[in-house]
């Protein structure tokens, strides 16, 4: 495997420049798709590299559950400094698995709590208006839109149409999947956290643009976004309808400007173009390095102990 096995662990750094530039220079739909794809591939590659390193590390532990041949010097020689790195990879892989499992468990628990709160309503009803003085509006991972009477009371009729158009955009585009994928990627490799942070913004911008197109008035949509943000009060993170606050001033400012160009890939000789190609190169290098390391270790293990 050599040094190549370590590359997928640090190559996510190549995606940092594009994570910020994509927010400002790409259409939010294109930015979301680009960042989600990069985060998913880079996270898979780095996790695979950790697993490959952990195989050698496991072979050195007391009571090794792996075949004795896997501790052969040829196998250990496939990983530089395996005495330290292999054991550290076990801890890193375990931490990544626990972090991802914790996230999935929390998401499942909060979704179940939300569905329990909505159980008196008809199951086929996609939009649920709850009698609650606390203002909020959210789209659950199940696709159901939740709006409180407190939120509707603070908006006029056109603003309500923009609000519902925004939430329907979240629903139809399955934005919760992009958020979940990038959140898992960020827990698998902390270097991918900037991509998740950017996606939490670009999905909101994507929904804003869809809402502005649906109502045909960007200024009205900006007004609805700003007013809804002023009405929303912080809620404890364990409550069913809680969500982190978004960068509202940037969203409002973007809606007051002309709509972004709907291009899917930026020109090469621009800052965003260079960053996008750099992220693509880093992603391809990560995939190549992890695949090559996997093949090399497999061949070495097969030579030491026929599988």
C-alpha cells in the first residue's frame, strides 16, 4: 500500500476552497449536488483507508481474531510504521462508526418524536398546520411539511405562499438526503465539515430560488424569509421541530439580487472553476489511492494466507 493509503485521509482538504466559493458563484442546486457528491466519495475513500490500516493494526492485538498469516511480516511491511498507525486506525475507525451511528440514532429519534406529535392528523396529509403559538415551519425527512399557527399569524397571504413554496422545494428536492449524506461524511472525516456547513446553506438557497420562481417575486420571497426568521424563536435541539438557524442576511441579500446563472459547472479560468477542478482532482486521487491500496493489501494477504 505504501504512502498511498494515507492520501484519502487528507485529500478532503482539496475540497475546502470550493466549499466556500460554490456558495457565492454557483447556482445553489449545482453547488449542493457538487458538494454532496464530493463529500460522499471522499468520506467513503477515507473510511476505506482507515479500514485497511485497521486490518494490519488488528493483527497486532492480543487475542488477534484474524488468521495468523495476516500478522506476517510481509503484511506488516505493506503499511509504513504499522506498529503505531495500525492501532491508531482502529481507534479512528471506531470513532467514525460511533459518530455516524449516533447521528443516525438521533435523527431517527427526533423524526419518530415528530411523527408521534402528528399522529392525530390524517397520514396522507402532506401539510400539517399545528395549533401552536411558537412560530416554526419545517419539512420532515418523511416529506411532511409542518407549519405552526404562530408562524402563519405573523405573515400576510403572499408571504405565506412564499413560505409554503420554500418548504415544498425542500420536500420535492429531498434536501434532507443531501444534509444527511454530508453530515455523515463530516463525522467520518472531520476535514469534510466545511462541506456540510456549506450544504446547510446551499439547500436553503436552493429552496429560496425555487420559492421565488414559484411566486414570481424575488423581493416578496426575501421579505417572507426575513420575516419568518424574525418570528422564529430558538428551540431546544431535542425537540421534534428544532433546526439550526441559517445565515438569513446572506439569503435575503441573494434574493434581492438577480437570479444566479443556472450553469452546472463553472468556467476553468475563474476562482470557482479552479477550485472545482481542484476538488475533482482530489476526489479522483482519493478514489484511486484507496482502490490501489485495497488491491495491494488483498494481494499481500492472499500471498500470506490464501483466502
